[in-house]
């Protein structure tokens, strides 16, 4: 890997500290000069109310406006947010679908289509439970909020680590619209637009559309399977149509959205890691694979959903109802071993002298049938005075069917495995939250939620490879009831600085792992519970030219749900660890250095440790394990950090603008860094990545006409050409997933008023 990657971390840390220093001395500067430069107020809905970010007693970060546009340049999927917010990491072994979120080191590396996660995603007020639903394209958004730490009171189960919240631009009576088009490397296109206007005095609408595509650009060089431009491409179309009905008493928002993805999955690449190191082989080429099943790699996602939000003003109170329905169908087939042939054949995979491919693996995950229904009703007081509150009820039901298929690659791709699983989840909850102004400066907030969760599961295998026995229908049920809560204190130290402290408990409901393509075991994990203590400082100083927020936390998680993925047996098992601890801090800052120069910087430190002296897992077939091995031949993971949990995440942006020829020339750069990650529960020499640095730039010119704004820009992503390994497959050979290389493109955008 690139030895220069550590230097940018130092720069990011220095930038965050510089922003802190600028904020700390800003009061003196404010006394010596007068200025009209101010940062815009960031409004969030982290507590189900619209509030100033600086007045929320928990660790929240927001991404809005130009930053979202820059990060998403080139039609990138939701993973572009990874590392852009302190303590947030996102990875995927599926590509543009199935993102896996990690907050403060807590996440789930399981790739099963039924996997649960401790980080929830809420899109326009509706929770997206299945991991495929969490990959909806990012376009026409008001902003993204990341709520760090347990969010069990107002957002419910499966939020012990935190929550990522997306809010789309809503309809208004005023006309506004935009269109944008970009073109870049590998014939990548990103076309999107939206238009909103009033239909009547009370009814308005907004229509948003996006089409993103990329040609296949990766060649297959496996002997006997040579083919140019066979994988790597996609075409994705998504849209959103909203209608907003507004009267003095009632607001009703109808949201219909859909997604249609047709492409190829992420590419697994066999034997790309040098044995005894975590480095790529010397002749690695991102635009070449050595697959014997590349021609059959394909991925389809069809998602439709509708939600209805009703808000009724009762005077001193507001009644809110949010009804949501989601449905998704998926087919994703890929060459899992990442190579070709097998060691027992005359011709095998690349670099077979060092890391042979013992056997081929080709499989598909299919969701043929799925629906999710959610219903929330809550009543909130409308700024009654010292005491305000909200309370309500929530209902969730999901019916999910998954088919797991296997194929005989050496026999031409004939299907030889069929395993089915179905899970019906029913959950309901009652919740309440209240805040009380003890004094003009001190406010206390407390909340509680009771949740009941029930899962009915069945699985069977009706077709088995290698002459093995089928698995008769297996049925089981897991259920649990939990109380989650939070208590916080918020103190206004002065007009510029606020302090807060927070105690909270969150939990993740019981989980089931029943992908029985190989092996007959169906494993379960009981509920995990997390207790967290957090304290922070939120400041807006230098006459609101600088904003810096600092949070620090410590948590203990009991019975953490862990997924032992892979190992030489190619199985996946759920485990509960006795205890996991974590601690760290986050700094988010933004400074208007001058009227034309804006800087943001953030950094986080997250330390996690598994504490279970007897917990052991199967490990890789072709790597050097550094953990202690027990008498059963398993790796002991006590003391290890969690998978995909970097200790350091840092980010930095800088924007400079200057008037020119009646318009504005601008330059924007953004950088993110994450430190070392481990891919699995066990630790090995090969299956980890030292660090990753990604930089982006955007240079452009913006000008106004009578009622329009126009912008042309040149942009680059991953401009350092970082080639970090982002994941691995360990059951067969030294297979890895590699970050996309540098990307350049151009964009035009027009906004109409």
C-alpha cells in the first residue's frame, strides 16, 4: 500500500485542531473587527422536532448542500458518505446495494440478505429494515443526519450504535427546479432533475428523477474465458413523486418512490494479496479479473415504496401519523471464489503457486418476495412553556423470502444448490419523551420505550451439491421484549457555548442466521443491549463565523451479536459475546475563514474491544492467523477490536470562491481518512488494510441569468488513486475487494426559480 497515506492523517488532525483553535480564539478576534460573515444555521430533526443542531443534547452531524453534491459526484452510491462524518464507516460486498453501516465501531459484516444491523436508516420518516432497502440512490435531498449513540427511545429497536437519517426536498407552493448532467471515466453518466410547484392554493407537488449508468469496463483474462468489458457496469433509474396538501389544521404528504437497478455485483478477486502481507500483488490491475463465471455475473434490484405523513394541528398539540410500505425484489449472482478452475485441475487460477484455489464457488442471493409495513402515531406538545413532551406507538411487520442458489462452475454453471428461508417479523412499541426547563439555562430530557419483537423463521434445502443430503423444513421462533431509555441534561454556559451529558440504553432484537446452502445449522443470537454515557460541548463563536462540537463517550454492550463469516468451512454463524466495550470522541467543526473561504474539519477516535475469554471462531484457509488457537482448532478473539472498526476517522473540506466576469469561480476539495481495519472477527496478517485516504476536488464557474443559476464543473474522486483493500473472502483463497481507482468527470447544472 502507499506509504504516504499516514501524512494526510496528520494533515486532517491538524486541520481539525486548527478549526478548534480558531474557534477558541475567535472571541478576541470578534472584539477587534466587525463582520457580517455568518455560518448558516443547521436545522435537524434528531428528536422528532425541528431544532438548531447546537441545541440538541446528543452527538449529531449533518451533511447538506454543496458537500452532498461533491461527495456524490460521478453517480456514486451511498457509500460516498463513509468517512465523511466522524465515527461513520460504510462498506459493502454487494456493490451498489446492501450497504453496511458502522457507527463508533459497531456494525455487522454479515452478507446474508436477512442480516440485521445495529445502525438503522430512516428515509423520509420511514425505517428501512432490510439491508437492500438501505441502498436507495441519493438525490434531491435536503440533507443527511448521523445520530451517534443509542437512539432507542424515539427510533426504536436496532439502533444501539446510532442512526442515519435521510430527508428529501419537500414540495412547496413556489416553483423551483433543477437539472444536472455529468459524464466521466468508463462512460459513466449521472442525469438527474427535479421540479416542484403548486397545483392549487393548498396542493403542491415535487417530482425527482435520477438515471445513473456505467458501461462494463473490466476485462476477463482467465484462460478459456477471455472477454473484454464483461463486468463493472450498471444502469440505475430511480424516482420520487410527492404531493403535499396544506391547510391551517392539516398537512398531508404522500411520497411514492421506486428504484430499478440492472448491473453486475462487486468483483471478488482471487489471490490479489501477497501471502504473508496485506499488500496487493505486484501485477494487480483493477480493470482485469480472472473469473470462470464472469459472463453470468448479474445483479437486479426492483424497489417500490409509498408513505403517507399526516400532521394535524390540535392547538397545543400536533398529532402525527406516518404510514409506510416497502417492497423489494433482488437477484445477485457472482463468482465468489474470485478466480478460475481449481487446484485439482490441470489449469488453475492466477498466482496459484502462492495461493491455490481449492475449489470453485459461484452463488446467487435472491429475494423473490418481500414487503414491509410500518405505522407510527405520536402526539407532541407545541412549545407549551417549561414542559414539553411527545408520546406515541409504533408497529412494524416484514415478510421476507430468500432463495440461496449455488452453481456448478466447472459444469458450465448448472444450478446444484437451492436453499430457501422465510422470516416474518412483527414488532410493536410504546414510547414517550419529555423535556423540562429547570432554569432558563438548564434543560432536562428523558425518554422511555417498550418494544416487543417476534420472528417466525423457517428454512429448508431441497437441492444439495456433491451428492449431499437435503435439509428438511426447519422452523423456529425467537422473541424478546425490552425497555430502552435515555436521560440528558443540556446547559447553556453562555450565548456561545452549550454543554450536555447523556445516559442511554439501546438494544438490537434477536437475530436468526439460516442460510443453509452449506451446512445444516440454523443459529440464533439473543438481544444485545448497550449502555452508553456521553458528554459534549457545542459552540458557535466568532460572531457565528465558527462552529465546533465535541463529544466523548463510553459504552458497554452485553451479549453483542457477532457474525462469524467464512472460515475454511464456508459457513456463517451467529454468536453472542459476553461483553464489548468502546470509548472515544468526535470533533465536528466549520469555520468561515473569510467571506470567500470556508473550511470544515472533523476527527473521531473509536476504540472497541471484545471481552469474552472463551469465544472462538473458524478462520481463513490460506492466511496466517495471529490469534491464539484453542484445542478445537478455532481462533480465540478475546481482546480483538470489532471488524471494520477503524480507530481514527478524519475529514477535511475547503471551499474558495471569487467573483469573476459577472459570476463566481470556485474551487472545492474534500479529504477523508480512516486508519487500519480488520475484515473478520479473528486477526490475521493478510485480511486487514493499513489505512485509506480519499481525496476529491471540484473546480467550476457559476453564473446567474434572470431566473436561473448555471454551473459547470470539473471534478475528481479518489484523486490519490488509493488502492485500499476494503474487504475479503476467506474460505477459499486470499480473495479481496479493492477500492475503485481515481475518477474524473465534468458536470453541468441549471437551477430554475
